[in-house]
């Protein structure tokens, strides 16, 4: 049985491609095959990670989303024997979500032996409410056959409102039974850990590639090892929860 990991969030620039790359890297580090697909029509960031061999899938006809091209995505998923990671852009969030729901894709994939796992991101700072709204839309409209994973990304600020964390909020309390896992991206110190991670992502490098670069200092590589260990440990627990 394959898990179809799809990153969905209506707010752009919140770390969706980073999350897609982490999921793929974790699979590869565990010596498992993975099919990576980038459907973002505007920023093909995920496809920029050459080491992940990401397949680019075009969903646009000119400036317009062609919903029938989502059929091509489902064909790729249906034929895959390995797990799949799909990065989706903010511009196609509504169209793809509607397609998945109206065509009962989760049920269809279940019949094929696949599980649809939707990953969504919630950030701090100015995007907090927008990302929370995106999460709320997903949790309300997708069936219980879908596994929902929430990623908390504090890069733009602490994830809280009026002193309440995400887990304290009513929207979480009312829907926590539908959430399979919460992944906490650590709040890295900007001038050291954060800077090293930012430079790595700017070059579209995986952790393995960056850590093996002799041009980097010993401490830069050490900090990247610490980051990957902290995140991959949580993904180990996620794999166990989904199995």
C-alpha cells in the first residue's frame, strides 16, 4: 500500500516545497523509493531539488487552470508502486481541493490500495490567520478517509494568538480527532541554524548534499545534521502512525 503525500495550503511562501523535500529526503534516507511530483504552475521550487528527481506536471493552459489535467496526476498516482510526494502551489489550492473532493479521490485511491495523506502548514506572523483559514477549509471538507498532517512553521513568528498555541485554539480542539499528526519545525536561531538552512534551501540542496560539501565549515555541517535529525525523528513517528 502506498501513501500519497500531498501538500496543500492556500497561502503562498509558507514552506510547502520545503516540507515536500523533507518528506522525500526522509524516504530516501530510509532506502525507500519515492515518486516526487511538482504541480506548482508558478514557482516550481520542489522541482529545483535535482537530487530528488522531481517530475514537473503542467496544470495550466496559458493563464488558466485546466482541471482535467488533474486526471494526469491521478494516473501517475494510480500506477505508482512507491510512496508519492506532491507539492502543490497556492494558485491551484482551491481548484485541486475541489477536484479531490468532488471526484471522491480519497475513496478511489483507497480501492487501489493507496492512502491520501494531506499535509498543511500553519505559520506564525502575518500569515497566521491565512494559514489557519486554509487548514480550517481542509479539515471541514475532506472525508475521514484522508489523513491530515499539520506542520507548524515558526519561521515568520511564534504560532500563537492572544497567548494561545495552535493546540489551544477552538479550531484544533473541535477537529483534533481528524488530525493524524502534528509536525513541529524547530524555531532555529536565525544567525546560525536558520542561516545555514536558508543557504541550503537557496541552492536547492538536500541535507545529504549540503553536509557532504567540503566548502562548508565543520560547524555549518554539524548544525545541518542537527536540523535533519530533529525533523527526521518526527517523520519516523509519522511513518509509524501511518503504517
